[in-house]
C-alpha cells in the first residue's frame, strides 16, 4: 500500500499533534508523582503504590510520545518529493531537535540516573512542538539547489544533536542553580521534587558531561562540516554570515564554560551562568537570527523566492560598455 | 626643591618585574576566560549591522537610512567589525595568552611523560578514594600483583621494594594513566593557532572575484576579466593560474507545480576549460555545490540571468551598438533591470534603461513577471539622448545611466517619457531621427565566483586535529593509583590502595568500582561496589 505525499504530510501533522498530546499526558503523570512526593523525604524509597505508578506512567508515556514523534518525522520526510531528511526548514528543524532532546534523555536516563529530568524534558518537548506548530509551520517544500547536498544530512544532524544535548545540559544547569540557591539560603531540600534531584556536586557533574558531549559535536557541525559545505555552495568557507557568527559565538561561550569549570572562582555557579548564556545564544541563533537578519544566507524562514543562491548584486566596478 | 629619589620607590616594580607580572596576568586562566567571553561579545555587532565584506549593498542602504549613526559607526568600524583593530586586538591577545599558557604546559607535559608516576603520598587513607585490607602474601608479592593488575588497566606502574631502617618490609606501587588527556588538550590549543594562521594566510594572500560570463562566451583568468575583484592585502597577481574557460551551454529547469512552483532548480553550466593556454580543453558540468577546482583556484556558479540582445542603429543609419547586455534579476521571477549605452551613436549618444520581464503580465495593473522562464518575454525601456557622461574618463557602473546631462526623450504628446516595449524580433524607430532599435533575442549569462584561498586545507586539517584533541581532552580520564603493602608485626601484610581521579567529570561510582576491583585482584575482600550494583540491577 502506498500513500501520496499529501497523505504523508497530513499524517505527519497528526502524528506530531498526537505526540504533543501524549507529552502532555506524560507531564500530568509526572505532576501527580511529584505532587504526592511533596511531603515525602528524599530518603524514603517509593517503589510501589500510586505515586510510583504515576512516575512509571510518566516515563512510559514519554517513550510512547517519542515513538509517535519519530513516526511524525519519518512521514514528514516521506511527504517531500523527492524524499529527504526532515530538516529542510525551521518547522522541521524544531520537531527534529525536540525529538533528539527526548531521545537523548531516554537513552541516558538509566545510565546517568537522570529519570527525574522527565517532567522538564516532556514539558520542553510540548512547548517546542506547540511553538513549531503555531509559529514556524511551513509547507513541505522541495529543497533549493544550495541545500541539496549530502552535507545537509551530516551538517544539520550534528547541529540538531548538539542543540538537543546543550538544551538538556541547560536544564541541568538551571536545576543546579535552583538547588544551590536553596542550599545557600538554608532551605530544606530533603523533600519533594528537589529532594529527589541529586546534590549540587552531582548535578554539576552530569551537566558538565552533557555539555562535554555536545561541544565536540557542535564543533564538528559549525567548524568542520559547516565550512566545507559553505565552501562548496557559496564559494567561501567562512562568510561571516550572521548565522555563522552566532554559531561561532555559541562555540566561544561554551568553550568559556569548559574553561570556567577549570578556573578558580568560576566553578559551579558562574560556570552554570556561562552555560545558560551559551544556551541563550544557541536558541537566539536558531530562532532570532532568521527574523532579525535579512542578509543571512541561512534565512530559510523567509519565503523562498530566490532563484539560485542569491539575487545577483550590481558589481561595483565598471564593465567595459562594448 | 626636594631631591628626586633615583632608585625605585619601595613597592614599585622594576621594568622587568612589571613585565613578568603583566605576562602572568595575560597568560592566566582567568584572563583567557574573560578574553573568550569578550570575543563572543565583540562578534555580536557584526551580525546585526551589515558588513562591508559580506553585503556592500546592504551597508549603503543602512547608511542611507541612518545618517546620524553612520559617522559614529564608521569611527567604530562597525561596518567591518571582523577586520577592525579592536576585534583583532581581542583575538590576538587571546592567542598570546594561549601561547603563553601552552608553551610552558608543553614543557611540563614533556617532562611528565618521561618521568615516572609520582610517589605515593604518606597517608593514603586521606585520599578521596581509598581502601585497605590485610593479607598473608608478602609485600613483594602484593607489589608484583598490583603492578600487573594496574598495567592490565592501562596504567603506567612502578614498583619499589624497600626494607626500612627498622627492618620493616614495604612495597609501593605508583601508577598513572590517561596521559593522552593533556596531549589532547595541547593538540587542541595548538591546532587553533594553526587554524588562525591558515585563515589569515587565506585572507591575506587570496582573492575573491566575480564575473558575469555570457552563455556562449568565455573567460580568461586575468584581473581585467573580473567585474568585481577583492584581493587580500598581500595578494600578488602572478599567482593567478592562467586558466580559461568557455560557458558552452546552461541548463535550468523550472518547477511548474507544487508549493514551490516558479522556483528554478538543477542549474548546470557546461564548461570547457583549459588549465593553461594551448592545453587540451576539458569538459566540466558546473553546478551549485559542485565547484570546479583548477589548481588552488575554485570556480563557483552563484547566479544567472538574462541579457537582451539589441542592435541600435544611430541617426546616420550606422550600427552603434550590437550584442547582449546583462540585466540583473530583481527577484525570483527574474524581472530584471539594466541599461544599454550606445556611446558611438551619432549625432548624439543613445541610452536605454528599463526592465526585462521573462513572462510579462499586466493583469495586476502594473507590469510584472510571473515566471522565470522566458515564456512571454518583454523588454520595456525608456530613452535618453545626449551626453551620457561616458567621455570624461570617470568609471561608471554599467547598471546605471548618468542622466545628469542626458535628455529624456518624451512621447509624441509630450505627457510622458517615450517608452519602447519590445518583443523579440521587434524593430522600433526612435523619435527625433535618433535611429532605430531592434530586439534580436535573449541571451543568458552566468555569474561565477572565482576565488583562491590558500591554506584552506591546512585550516581544515587544523580544525579536524583540534576536534580530535578536544575529544581526548574531554573523554580521557586521567587517574593516579597507589598501592602500599607493608609487613605487619604479626607477619601479615597490610595493603592500602588509593586513587585520585584527575578528570573534571569523572564518575565517582566508576572510580569506586575500579578501586574495589583492584582490591579484589590483590586478594582483598570481594568488591562491594560491584556486588551492590549487581543486587540493585536485579531488584
């Protein structure tokens, strides 16, 4: 049985909406879990009963949502003619990036013991899917020639994965700051959600490991595959295009984060702030630049009218008028 | 008048001391960190304000729109941030700081590589990870077993036996692993210097040029063949390769349905090129994402457009102009503008300026092109006569008509400018006996970017090396482990094992498990960490 591209497109939208609904249900289940843990000390094991059930339900629903989300991505790629990777415009990049956030969480939760990240991850996925759906939606379009390259797969997938990992790292940094602040104020951290979140030293460590994973991938995306592709498509490996500049800024800020962790007086809190600045530049680059800058060659948010790569500008120098 | 002291005041630094102090400041980690964050901040304005070397047209538009800010921004070099002294100052300071950090660290690392693992601290129990047990094996046996166990775990291990003055027999093993972490760190930072140098070489010695070449026409690589040419400041013309090429044909396909109907795709420019004069021509299909490499020079297809072919006969009946004139596309529908100047026309020069519409449509009340393919082509131009300002020697853009001294020719009723609407094949007589214009047909042109960027592969190699080094520095887990076995008074042997994790993100559980496994392999109690883990996983 085969489907038409239009059917795939509709199916993809339905799958993304369904994934959003399931993320929401998962978030509700997590809310139930942590609401009922409100007064329970962190050292009390909760393995059975309704509270534990709600937590397990949240995780199961998150897995289910990720599966539906994945189906939505695959059908989106199938809806394009010719079939392609589902990250050809902002909407597609957002739903792909969000999927990778969930996927990285699910893959690492057991090993890194970060199941308590669940509510944040599903809430983020829900908000991002809604934003993509309401603000960034775009028709399934064939790619312009400049995007039609194997580098689309390699360059963008590495950017998507590192963006997702930086996002999780950022959530961990926020949790670190919240927990540290409460510790400093001498507030009780032994019950409820924050009680189940590990101590600041552990939070700092897993946050670092998430960033340490994302940074080389980001380097690969921005400073290796990006320039190679830019050279092939635009004739220059580094163009100071606004998107490139911001990718570079993000890179420098996260390099600063890695340095800050090794610098006395910057460990912990200040390093976390640097990481959050990095995350802000990353998301600004992704969303903001497309709206603020009209000159970016990456501005796929703009209606696609350009013919080849760019409308030719009038050369400055005089041509002989013969 | 008081006497000036000749020596330095107490507390004052001598030049040499001041220099050392400065150097320490510049090369400190904290300075490097601040410079990094400053570099990020300094890169911001260039992404928000149009840049000369990125988009000259956008810069002049911005300047027209902001007459008050422009002089301030010009002083601050906001239109060429990335070449500006203040931006350069930040990254040069950063690199000086980096060199000042890396060179001594390389020395330290070199000595550490050749040195033996550091001796065990006196009190092993004080280290963050430690364990102890007693065994009946002799200290020497424990030492040998520990050395073997640690070597299996890829430690570099040294054993030293001694019988102290009091006759107590001890064996000590000092072991270290993860030397590659610092190596990776050094490679990463050195590679950044390589990349910076390669990037500088590329922009100083290279050039970037653009040329509009008619389909059916040719190009020879010479500065004079370029329409725009941006050389690096140390560029020398003799490095330009003597290649030449002809654009034999150009293919394009237009999407006629679907959401992107009207978009063009699959551009192919069929070239035949020679690497040097007299060489055998080689065919190449130039596409987007598939540049042509000739030596160190690359040729890219970055645009295309139409060139109406016109013949202009002047008032004397002589051909004053004949041939294609490139028109510049204004948008994706390829409605294009251009100027035709017949400088040799007599009795007066003739200038035409206007638009070319590949698929002309007037249904909206104003002239537009609704499709990029020439299905219903129309050339619509207005006429000027007189002095076009071409003879005073100042260079003029071919895409602009100097109308200062030229006279606009009006239509017969005198209400508006005389307009020629021409379809291919049309000939129109010009008023006032100026001559006649024939629209012979439509030619196409390709915009090619030709650039030479020396050092680009060095830069690429540098970035790849940097990334590999980075991975080593992030994922290698340097660790030191010590084992001390000492004969007790009752004849048994007390074994102490301790480890120090020197990575910044090391997992304490993994470290504890390793320590427990080492203890077990030396005949100590079974690893509690491992068994506890097994229980946890079963539950």
